[in-house]
C-alpha cells in the first residue's frame, strides 16, 4: 500500500486518476504545515474548562463562546454510522460548522468520527485518540480527546457510545 492509499484508511483507491488529483492537495497540505508549523506549537491555553460530550446521552455542550455538538449521519439502515463534531458560535443556532475546511472536500476529516474507523479502538483510528483542529475564521482551536469508543452491534454508534473531552484553545490567550 502506498502513501496515496493510506491517506484514506477506510477505502483504497488504486486509480491513477485519484493519485494524480491528490498529489497537488498533499503538496498544499505539506506546504501549509511547513509554513504554519504544528498546531500544538501555535495553540495556546484553554479559554474555558474542558467539557465532556457523550453520544447519545449528552451530545451538546457550551465551551467558552462556542456551542459544540455531536451530530449523527445515518446510513440507509438508519444506524448512526458517523458522528460529526459541529462547532458554532453560541449565538448561532444554525450555520456552517466552523471546523469544516473551505472549498470542496471529501473523505474522512478530523471532526468526523466514523464508527468503522473505531473498530479496533481510538488509538488505532485514522486521527488517533487526540485531535487538534483550528476553528475557521478565528485564532482558536478545538482539542479533542477520545475518552471512550464503544460500537453497537451493527458496527455503528447506534447502541454504542462515544465520549469526548473537548477544550477550546486560543493562541491569543496569555496566562489563562
């Protein structure tokens, strides 16, 4: 398996067209990481105490000036196959998820918790147990730690559980 097939662990894409399309994207991502540096180096201190989100019992919380929730995407059987972590300002009931990248995107994202990706636990999932995601249009980032991942009988979140520790970090916060 080569690099272009490992960037999407749930499927393999042997197509030469896919590889040709992905090479510029991988180059842009690599360049952005080299320019910006790792997020752990630019993220600062928490703006509010971390909160725990649990699906299905407590899928929503307010952390600082953001409302953060886990929203299920259901498959054709009605099972919660994917949970999306959605971040919005507390004063916005609707609108875009501030974790979504700009432009056209597809595939597994850091804010996506696909049940089948957690089949062997959080540490072996595509993004691992801890994730740090920038919040679009702000100097903030969300730090997510998977505390528990238990799949239901159909390898979905239905009948299972996902528990996350969520904190909002600010690069501009000093001494907080």
